[in-house]
């Protein structure tokens, strides 16, 4: 693969079987996320897996809105969250205790011992839904497999990789049996066994068509349209102002007395917003006067 940034997801299926898949590969979109903070490499890699995971999940869960994966821990890593909207805009963040040593390799099970993942579906119109996923195995991929089985009752396999420069993922899912052709009952077992041979350098270094040819050159693979993905933050000046105003007149009034203006930084994209006294007073009305 050349050095041209690749930020895309592509669906595929195997003709005359009940197996479908997705492959995502992200370079500059992922780099835009991790450059916002000075992350240790092991956290960059874990965050990359979460970014690839939310990209895969977002393309499978069809909603007009935002999908997120969030994890919270009691160790050095306190929180990790990634989001993707219907326009394939990705963002993510990790929070950790910089006073504690960060291991070179991170086991999800160890840092989230007794914890869980929260997958949130937030449609633009409609009710918000949250799914709780127990930490199983040592990897995010295993947790996602558990989630798909619980939520869709469909066997699924996930492979994720990240090296601090790129992140990628491969997803396979077995659909209801009536979609399989007669005489190919072992398709699922065959496809997953072949996918399990994929190496990290292949998952991160090969274009989708080349990767699938290497894994499934004896199979009939159908590729669908490529969807571009990119970094994109949903923060805005208006949304930040609304959040400040939601604190209430007295709280805003006290902050203005102490600081003269109110500043807010977006944790995801590091955008800085500053709101002057006159702007806030105009929104709050006369009862927010500071003098």
C-alpha cells in the first residue's frame, strides 16, 4: 500500500452463502484523533482498536444518529470513548492517570476488571438505547463478539489492530441459515478459520480487495461500495453555549464574577471557546446581572 491516507470501510459478502463481512482501515482519521493529546503508545493502540470497532459497529447498526462505545476503569486508565455519526465522522478520547506508569501492553480485562463496556445508540429522533457488555476474554474484539451475539443473536467474529499510525478491523457475521446455499453448511467455519490467520501487518497494510484475495482467493467474494470515513467533532460554539447556560443563572453569574468570562475546551478536538460577559448576559436576561 502506498503512503496515500486510507480512511474507509467496505462491506463484502460471499456469494451463495449466509456470511457477510466488513473491513475498515483508517490512517489520517485515526491520527487526527490521537494527536489531540500526548498519549503513551499503548493507549494510542487501544484507542485505535476502539476507533476501528466503532467504525465497524456504526456501519452495521443503521441509525440516523450517533453510536458510541465507552469504557471506564479503576486503574491508570479511567475512561475511553469513541463515537461515529451517520456521516462517518469519527472522534475519540482516552483519559488516564499520568502520575501512574503505563504498561507497554494493555489487557482490556486487567484495566477494566469487574467493569463493562457501554454501547449507546443515540438516534436524532427517537429513544436513546444503551447496551451493557461484560468484559470477556482479554480483548475488545471478544467483547464485541459477545455484544453482537446478545443483541442480534447472530454468530460474529471480529479482528482489530492498531499500531499508533493506523488502525483497522475485520468483521464476519453469519446470517440466518435460510440464506445459505444447499451443501455449503461449513461456510462459516471455513471463512472464520481463514480469517483467523490474518496478521496485524496485513490488517493494517493491505487494501481491502488485496486482503480478501489473500484470505479467500478460492471463494466468490462480492465487494460493495467503499464508504469514506473521517475525523469530525460534533462540538460547536452554540452547543457549548447551551451547556453553559444549562448550569443556571446563579452558577453562570458566579463564574462571571470570579473569571470575567467563561472558557470551555472540547476534550475530543481541543477546540477552545470563550464567552464574554455581555454575550452571556444577553442570553440569560437581566436577572443574571453580576453587579
